[in-house]
C-alpha cells in the first residue's frame, strides 16, 4: 500500500508571507509614484497574488492602470519579492511540529500552490523547510493550476503519493474547491488570507491552530473516504 500524503497550500496556510508581499506591493506603488497601502486594507488580497494586489491597490486609490503598466509592475513586484525572501515570512505556529508528527507517522508531505514554483522552493529553502517535501508544485509546474483539480492530483503523483490516501490543507475557497473537485478531503485553516470565513465553503474540517492537525485527524479523513 502506498504512503498517505498531506498536501499544503503555501501562502496563508503553511507560511505567513503577508508582511513581505505587502512590502513588495508598496515598493511597486512607490515605483509608480503612488501612495503606499494600508496593510489591513490589502491583506485579504494577499493570497490572490501580486497581480491582483496591484490591481486592487490602484482601484483603492482610483487610479487607472493599463495592461502594459500592470505587466511592468508585476515584474517589479516579483523581482523585489525574490530579492528579499524569506524576509519576515515565517511558518505558522505549530506547523513545524505538525509536519514532524505526520512524517513520523509515515505521511509524505507536499506543497501545491499558485505561487511560482521557483519562488515557492526559494521561500521554503530560505526557511530551512524544503527538504521536508516530496514535491513542491507551483502555478507554472504544470499546464494547469488550482482550482483545476489536476494541479492537486498531479502534485500528489509527483510526490509518490496516492490521491485516494490524501488530505489537502488550505486557507481559501480555491483550495477547498480544488480538493472537492479532486475527491480529496480538505482541512481549512481559519487564520489565512480568505476574504470570507472558510466555513462558508464547507471544508471537511476547520482548524484554528496547527496543534489541531493531528495524525489521527488525517487518518480519520482518509478512512472516511475509503470506507
């Protein structure tokens, strides 16, 4: 029998990257001659990526943004973010212990994120965590990305896991919808970057701290799928 696997989303799920993403956004806005943003106002858009963050910042300041300017600012954003990672980004409290316990119980670990693969690998390497994962798959790893369920399924396969013995951990509607479409149970964290309460999207379970992500929880979710 193949090893069971737990697949994590990255930003807002496993790692709090908001401080650095917002720093890079403000760098872009300064380059464009605009005012810096209030972190509280834009934090809910962090999980949607740099392009959406830039668009929302322009909307908030009622400024026009051409497609060419947006493309330029996305490049500026990525360059700044890449040059400063891991910066102030950090694993959420309890995440490292939860991963150690899962690995110790025979679970494979993987990451399935809509962040670019190279940025994801660099971030996790900078945090000393990349070696934990059997696969780190980003938005450009395959020809599809979340919420396409193939992104999750192929991440599991690349890690050497079995989609029928898998659990997804995420913080957003995209993560929950992806897992559901793949027929995989999903645990939602309620401390991430979702712009609505995660309970709205009916995940399999909700946790408020990584101390709640126990081996027994993963075992129960996989067992229910295969009952």
